[in-house]
C-alpha cells in the first residue's frame, strides 16, 4: 500500500474516502486550508499540510519532499463567493491545473480526480464548464488518471438535507423548479469512496472517465418526498417555472453570500443527471448500494447528528 496525498479531505466525500484509505492500509497525507478541521476529524491518523492551492510553489513545498504514489483530488464548490475571490474558475480549474502540473513534476503513479455528472463541453453552468476545463487539463497532461463524474451523492452530510431541514422548519413550503421533474440517479457516498480508492491500483481504470450512479433514477420531487417522509415532516411543494427560479436566485445571490440556491445551480439542471454507463460496477466490482437503502441511511444519519 502506498502513500496518498488527498485534497478536500475535510469535506463530505473526503471523510469517507480518507476512512476507506486508512482501512485499506494507505498512508494518508492531506493538503488543506483548515488544519483544525482536519485534526478534529482524523486526529493524528492523517498527516496534514497547510496548502494554498492557488500557488504552485505552495504545492511544491509539500509534494516534492513527500513524493506521494497517488493523488486524490476532491476540492470543489457549489456556489461562488465573488466577495471573497472564490470563483468556480479559481477552485475547479486553476487549483486543478496547479496540482496536475506539480503532480507531473514529482511523478505520481495516478491522479484520481473528482468531476461531476453533467460535465460536458456544451454545459451551460459555470460549475460544469470549469469542471470540464479541469478534466481536459488532466487528460492532456500526460499523467495517468481516473476521472469520476458522480450524480447527486447521498450521505448524512449531503448539504441538501440540512438546507431542506432548515428552510422547512421556518415555513413548511418549498418551490419545485420545473415542477421537480428533473431526474437524478443518486449514488451512495460509500460507493463513491469505493470507486476512488479502488481505482488507485486498478490499471483497468487507467486514463478512463467513469460516471457514478445508484440503481434508481428519481425525480427531484420524489427525492424531496422521500427526504421529508423520512424526516417525518409534512411539506407543501409548489411547482415553479425554472426561469422564475433562475431570476429569483439571481436576486437572492446578490443579497446573501452564500446563497441557499444559486442561479448556476438552476443552470446545472440543463439535462437529467442520470448515468449512461454506471462506473460503480466497473470499479467496485459489485452492484451499487440501492437508492432506498441509501436515502434511509443518509437521512437517518443526518437526523442523528451525522452531519
Ligand atoms: N456532493 C455531491 O452531491 C457532489 C456530486 C457530484 C460531484 N461532487 C464533487 O465532489 C467534490 C466534493 O464534494 P463535497 O460534497 O464533499 O463538498 P464539500 O463537503 O463542500 O467539501 C469540499 C472540500 O473542498 C475544500 N475546499 C473548498 N474550497 C476550497 C478552497 N478555496 N481551498 C481549499 N480547499 C477548499 C473544502 O475545504 P474546507 O473544509 O476547508 O471548506 C472541503 O474539503 C467536489 O468537487 C464536488 O464538486 C459532489
């Protein structure tokens, strides 16, 4: 088992990936901006390094002496905070390009990269565009890689549960963009972790991109019905045209940072978020965890303080 350098270890997905790496016997080194948060999560089971991902020199100072065998790159954001200089381009594209360049210099065996389902040259959202540019930089770099594009990821720490819980505590009403017909194929975070860790030493995944999904396609409406059902909460769901939601989000994001829903998130719904070919089976060598089991585990975990 080798040495893994991971980014985004303090996030929702990162925690599961790190725990699985440790379970499999990897030596885990995390580059973070928040040392305290990482230490709180993993104590001294993970070696931690402060990194400014916008600086190649900062990355070099860590990676040159460390010489990791593998890199797992998870950093990503759902909304921009222009007031703080946090943009999709900076976090998704620039950070990735810097990491790829330094990874090449230090000669890692593979970089496992987090993208997202819906990432495409034609995608209208800046989230997906900047994820695509990062994918292209990696593919063209000459480094060995595996790219993953998950649909919505389910786990107790999924932000949607907290947002829906907080919004409907005040007023038990939510707006459904486009009547909530937009479809996801939610994937369990334990499957995502399994794919990232499994890909490191599986040469059949070299230089490939995998979509990650669960076993069921569900509409946004059904996802919310299941979530509120498991929370034991009665909520009125009001269909709302997408254009109205988009322009409302445009106004709200000028007033609130971070916004509860961004206009870019509305553009992310440019096409259904479902897999054409599910990579969970190919990488984990088993069926994905069923949606019904996953949503129950995730919401119950959220309610019992898992997030
Ligand atoms: N959640 C989903 O449903 C989903 C679906 C598809 C793809 N993805 C992708 O999966 C990845 C992980 O998502 P997640 O749900 O785990 O997100 P998350 O909980 O918000 O975690 C994001 C991670 O990125 C780090 N990060 C963000 N901005 C940073 C910055 N400016 N400098 C350094 N670190 C920064 C965060 O560090 P701090 O802890 O210091 O904030 C955290 O470790 C992202 O790339 C996301 O786009 C997620």
